[in-house]
């Protein structure tokens, strides 16, 4: 890291309720926009990609700050039930 000044902060959203697309379509959003990726492109948000590591565990969302801690509640047939907390 060089700790230089930045020209701007990132501009992105993550996650929309499915119901919001119907409302937005009635308000003029083009009908071809039916998912988060298309909406983000339409609104001009910065693109970001999520790369899950470590067997795709949810706790690998290491772009979220502060990081989540996990408590494994149960493991069965190779699946984990995990409680995430800060």
C-alpha cells in the first residue's frame, strides 16, 4: 500500500429484494433488467467480483469489514451449520 489520496470511493450496492424489480419496472426501469448484475450495470455502479475460497464458505467474504467470526453449530454429511457474528 502506498497510502496515497484516492480520486473517489467505490460505488456499489450488493443485493436487491426480488420484489423491487417489479416496482422499478412500473416506474420505468427497462424490462430486460431482472437481476442484480444487470441492475448494477444499468445504474453505472462499479463492478466487483466475488471469489469464494476455502470450499466456498460464506466466511470468505473478506471484502466485508469488519470480518465475520464463525461458530460451527453442527456438521452433518459434509455440510456445516454456521453462525456468523461480528
